[in-house]
């Protein structure tokens, strides 16, 4: 079922069709192809785009990024609450109770945490091979260490540890002007 697209809201296309906006799907790959096809069809029709592979790929890539961003915001909401029980009671406004229960269980699961640590380990192994660092050869170890440290800093925004880009309020603008 199609819903309206609010173009004025910075192109927020999250809720183009209901199947893609469901929250009881673990990742973008789990979104049914039918839902993805509906997103593409709706965007092609709404913006009168030609049905070429490039447009389809761009629409799906954008939809995937919006899906992941929205999921990340829900996970940030989950992380602000200390216990699983409190999380279940504090349901975000754009999620129904059943889907939020699924997400709370998913966000607190060992599978999710294990998947992140396994991925990090695999990346580390891959970088070690790329740089040619072995138990006997340390020529590029310094470069590897620097790259690993830089990559860990790059993940800070993804983990929500850096302040967000909040729009300037009148109070913050006034305080900035007083300082200058």
C-alpha cells in the first residue's frame, strides 16, 4: 500500500510503502523484493524518471541508506534506556508495540553484538594481510596501527559518541553572537 511522500521534508522517503517501513525485518536484505519494486515504481512515477538501471540503482541505494539511518535512530533510542524492560515501555512514536518488542530483543541480542565483533576481526585480518604484516615481518606495522586508530575514530559518529548536528536554536545563536 502506497503512502504519501513528503518532498518538503528534506526528501524523507522512509514510508513510501508499508512493507519497507516495517521494523520487524532485521536488515535491508530482508526487505521483500516486492516492497523494493514498489519503492522504485513509486519514485519513477512520482518524479517522472525513465525506468533505466541507473535510476533503479540510485533509488534502491537511497532507500537502503534511509532504512539504515532510521534503524540507527531507533537503536540510539534503545541505547538511551538502561534496561530491556524500560525499553519495551518507552516505544518511539513511529513504531508499533509488536515491532518495538522485536527491535528491543534484536538490539539486545548476542547475535547483533557478536556480528559486529566478528566483522571487526575479519577487517583486522584483511588489513594485516594487505599490509603484509606477519609474525616475522613488521615493516608496515606502523602504518597498520595508524590506519586502525584512524578507522576507530571514524566510527565515533556511527556510534553516536559525537554531538549531533542540531539546527541552531535562537538561544544558541544568541550565545554565539555574545561570545564573538
